[in-house]
């Protein structure tokens, strides 16, 4: 029996085929996502340990999901207020963050390299990073003050695990890259 194309009905075989194709696509995307995640999130023991401003990741990594979300929301709200805009204005701030990189591209592509201009861009970016870091440190301290002793203790336990894991990575890195 043929299907009347004008009636809008789809034969059962066609619906099953679509469901099968959709399921196949979903499985393929899931497998690709797992493979990409395993590749991107694998431990990179040849990468040097973090330095400088990178230290804060241990503190933020030790938060539980709820704490991380609360602190992140608070930080975004603060940056939005400081940029003088409403919620979502931080996105404009992120766009403005790219402006110095675009300026650097112009300097780098110029026929004659302007060393002073490039250095000025880097100093400006560093100053902005320092201001954001100081704001983040203040908010982290304020947030810690809101935790009760049990929450701080649980946080300290998670932080200790991360510190020990990083110490192991540093030791392993040094052993592999020791110059004889």
C-alpha cells in the first residue's frame, strides 16, 4: 500500500529508519565526545607544572560544584558591575579583552616591527590581568569567610589532595627532565 504524500503521514518503516539513524548519530557523537574528552583531558606529564598566576587553579579546583558555581556567579556579577553594565555586559568586557590581541596582530604583521608598541600592549594586558587577579583573590577570601568550619575542613581535604597530586607531577617532571 502506498502512502499519500499529501496526508502528512509517514510510513512506519520510515519512522523506524529515522529513529535508527538518529540513534546511530547519537552513539557516534557520544563516542566521538568520549574520545575527544579522553584526549583533551588526559594527564600531560610532559607539560611543565604551572607557574605564576596559574597557582589559583588548585584553589578553584578544590571547590565542590555548588561552591564553584556560586563563586563564579559572584565573580561574573562583580566584573559586570565594574564594567558599568548589566548582567551579560561581561561578554562585552570579554570582547574588549580581545582588543589588545588584535592590536598586537597589527604590530606583528607590520613591515617594520614596533618593539615599543608591542611591549606597551603586553604591559597593558599584564596590568589588566593583575587587576582581575586581585579582584579574584579578594572574592576568594570573602567566600572562604562565609564557609562554616565543616565546609572549610572538607574544602581543605580536597585542596590537600590536589596539592599532593601536583607535587607528584612536579617531581615526575623533574625526574624526566633532569640534565645529567
